[in-house]
C-alpha cells in the first residue's frame, strides 16, 4: 500500500492559504523596505520593485499551481522534479532540500526568533540559540500530533501576524504626513532595479511550501490553485501597503538609515514608546508562524524520498504514525540537522545558503509546465495557468 494513502487528508482551503501566507510573511516585510529604497533611490521605484516582485511571485504561483494539480502528491518540488525530469534530478533536488535547504531555513528562523526574544526582554544573548532550539522542538512536537494541530497553529499565528501589520497600515496611512510618492532618499546611489527586485523576492520566498502537503489536502485540484493565488495576493497587498504606510510616517532617507529598525521606529511615532515593543512582538509572532509552516511542510520531502527508497533507513523515514497520521521520523530528521546547523553557524549565513541551494530547482519547476502540457496533451486539466505561455515565459 502506498504510504501517501495513509496520510490523513485534513488540510482544507483556509489552512492551505494560511500556509502560503504564513510561510511567506516572516521577517522580510519588516527587514527589506530600507534595502529596496536604498537600491532604487526613490519611493516610486521602490514601490514599483515591490509590485514587480509580487507579480513575478504571482506568475510563479499561477504556473506552479498547474504543475502541482497534475502531480498532487506529498513532497512538492522534489516530486515535481522526479515526475517531470526523472529520478536523477528528483534525487538531487530531494537531497539538497533534505540536507541543506529545509534544515537551513528552519535553523535560520529558529535563531532569528531566539535572538528577537532575547533583545525584547533584555536577556543574555547566549540564551538566544537555546530559545530558538527549544522553539523548534516545541513546534515539532505540535506538528507531529497531526496536520490539523499544526494547521490550527498556522491559522492562529497567520491571523496574529496580520494584526500588527494591519495596525501599521491603518494608522500609518491615516495619521502619517510624509510624502509617499516622489520621495527621494537624498543619497547618491547607483540605481539597481534588479537588486531591488531580488531583495523583494527574498521577502516573497516560501509560497511553494504549500505544494509539499498536496497529498494531505481534501481536494488538491481545487484547493491548491486557490490557496497559492489567494495567499500570494494577500501577501502582495500587505507588502505594498506596509511600504506606503512607512513612507507616510518616515522620510524615505530615514527609512534607509534605520534599515531593519524602521518599522519599530514608525510604530513608536504612531503609538508611543510601547510601539517599538509592539512591533517586536509582531515580528516574533510572524517568525513563529513562519517557522511553524516550515516544520509542517518541509519534512514531507525526506518522507517522499524515503517512500522511494532514496534515503538511508528508508523504512524508518517513510513510516506514518498510525495514531496521528504524520511522518514523525522524517520530521525529526530535518529538525536534528537544523539544530546542528543552529549550533555551528549564524542565521544570516543559513538563510543565504538555503536560497542559493534551491534556486536552480525553482527554474526547473517553472519550466515543467511546458513539458507536462506536451506529455499530457490529451488529458483534461482541473486547472490551467491563464495566458499560457506568456505567464510562464515571464519567469525566465
């Protein structure tokens, strides 16, 4: 019996969309506005960069949705690579995700979360990594009780992270008095829209994770495209509106100078001295929800590999808990590697390493829609990417 049939199909549209939103909105929305402004030199180009980054991400989502609905199996990118390009490419992408990308992302988010709590409560900095490790282990246990519990946490913290974002947007737009459009950073810079868009794409990264749990969706053919498209649109709107709000509160040059502290400074202006702490709590909630989404989705890659006997101890890592219907051993495999990474290096290095390692496979996944159209030309599709082939071609 195929192990995929043993996985409980507990994931509906709300949880699937919250996975998209939760795994994308982490710390990037608070950390990147200054960088994007610095690269562009003025607010018009900065907002354009955020919009273009969102449109590129949406194009990717529209494209991957067709690939995912034709291959609605647990494992996401790894399974797409194997089904479309053969076992070798699937094997390579699976190993990269299992050994580097997945654990590095989990480890980076855990360390960011621990560091944020240490600074928020003025604790000893040496406590940060241990708080991060403890948080990773806590969320691992929660998610191993079943996707409906991990999904509940995901829904709760997706709503929680949108609260401070919503406060900044509403009060920033209604109470700010700085110039939004045509605001210059007043710095002599070499404008680089490419670098600015890349900075936004880092903030948009993570939406592909929802495909990792397609095999646990109640109706993946309908649920997956709606979750990807709806989730990306929500994220895109949030990113643009937060940037508009920040520009309405702070001069563009000040946002560049403050960097990752610009959101906290804006909150202090809006809400007083407690505003900075409010945003710090909001970022903590955001990272916590993002981390939960990664722990919920990423272990499905080694699980899918083990099903195909492509991992050592495959029998162990392909097991699904009879009681909870979750791949417990595969989850702990990712977490153990992540904890080792957390002990030996820092979160910035882990996040850069993760994106570098996986990016080439994203390109292959986008191109897969052309190969699947040719291969399955006589089959009826439950979803088709609109404006084909314009949207997929726009990603290259």
